[in-house]
C-alpha cells in the first residue's frame, strides 16, 4: 500500500512539473506575439505569426481587443485566433468595452468601429466576461457608452431581464417579471449579476434623464418583486452588492431606494470612502453606518492608510474614525502609517488620538514599525508636540 502511495505521489509530482513546463512554454511562445500587439506594429505581428506554432494564445487576443487594434485582430483571426477566447475572465469584446474596469468614458470612434468589426467577425455578445462577469450589453451599460449599446443591439444582442434592467427599459422588465416573477432574484450565467445589480450599475442615465428615471423605475419594480437589496455578485476577488454599483455609477436615487429596503449602509460605506464620495459617506452615516466598518480583513481606516489613500483617510479621521481600531493582528492605522513611513499621516492620526504605544500581536508598537531612524525621530517629535499642546 505504501509503495502504491509513493507511486501516486510521484505521478502527481510529474503531472505538476509537466503542467508547469507546458505553462512556461506557452508563456514563452506568446511573448513575441504579445510584444507585437502591445507595440501595435503590424509588420512585427506578421513576422511573429510566421514563426508561431500552435493556437493563438487567448492572452494575445484579449490584449489586442483591449487596445481595439483592428488591423492586429484581423491578422490574428486570419491566423486562427478566436475572438471569443477567454483570458482571466475577459474576452476580446469585453476587454474593448471595459478597457479600464475602474474608469468609464474611454469610447472613441476607432474603438466603436473596432467593436462593430469584431461583432461582424464572430464575437459573441451573449458570452459572459469582464468584472463582474456579464454579457457584453450589460458591460456596455456599466461603462455608460450608448454607441457600444447600439452596435450590440444591431448585432442581435438579446434583451433579457438583465440587459433590460441595465438599459432602464421599465416596460420590458415589467413584462418579463409578469411572466416569470422568479427573474427578480435570478443571477445571470455563471452565478453573476442580478437584474438589480444591472440597473444599479448602469451609467446610461448620466446624460439622459429619461433613462435615469427608467433605471430607478426598474430598481423599484425589481425590489417590489422580491429582488435582494444585499444580493452578491462576484467581482474580481470579492463580492459586491447593488449598493456598491449604485455608488460607483453615481445613482444616489437608486442607492437611497436600496437603503430604504434593507441594503446595508455599513457594507456600502467603504465603497463611498474609497471613491472619495463624502456626500454619500455622510448619507450612509445618517442611515446608521459606522466609520469603523470592516473593509476586507481590516478596519476601513487601516486599509486606506495601508494602501496610501491618505486624502481619504484624513477625511475619515475628520469625521471621527478611530485611529486605534485594531485588525486581526492587532495593527492599528498608526502601525500602517509607520510602515508606510508617512509622517503627515502619522501626525494626523496622533492629533486624532492615535496611540503610538499600542502593541500588535507580535508586541510591536507603531514606533517599532517605523521605517528608519529619521521617521522614528520625526514621529517622536510629533508626539512631543501634540503632548505639549494638551
């Protein structure tokens, strides 16, 4: 039995090494193509394609899609490249639409023309992709780009409960709910967004008041039909609620509606703080949200300091966030400021009552964590100055 176990272990190890070798080989083979795409040099891409063996890597196709490089995509498709190939949950079509998942408004005439070309050459708008994983029409609505929406509809993109909600089509949403009320709580393919996520995250109403009113009406119909105001959709490494989308899209009316029907103000507050939407932070505080809410595995203030978001951290401090709230390792925002070596942030935390002597679970004080003797001396001087004023 022991010999069998050893054999199986060796086989598993060999299989792992084989996968690693294949992965390294595939990555190496993709590099000339990827460099050519990133440089947008057609001659370089053709030369790389002439030497390339095997399938065109999905990573290369998605990179060309993100750049909306139509000439390059045409050359890749001619060589066998797949316009629907997924890489890290993106497909070329989704990568073009959601060029930057944290920023809308990247549409140009060239990008719109490339999208139309892709749709005409086999890109399937019904396949899920991007973050959160959704059909192309929903992603276009999240980006707030009507030319993409119109091109997708012209290419035959389906209008279902999710896309209708993202478009603010209240009549269609009401009709679909009338036939199947369970659609109010349904998630799209792959356990993705609900229809409530879709109307909350749409930016299509920014310059069109009628669409904005339609989005709000869709949200109200969905909630009345039982949609969960705290429903979750996976987005990158975390799950997000409709309130998250309403904040990111700037739809305060929908956010207020969600809060009126049970959405968690505490869970929504980190999104507003990270986005610097202090009007929304104050609205959420009025609805009972705490400034010391968890943000992942740390208190919000700790995380803002940790990631260098000092302006947001100072705003949170000014509103009364606790500089001594520890995380699971006992680290406070003071420890985070010390590890960042940021004296101004340290000074703001001390002025707000930060304790430079509090120890984490390893026994370290914020002063112990400080980077270098210069920062430590400055920190001590700040402490003495604050104490002398008290």
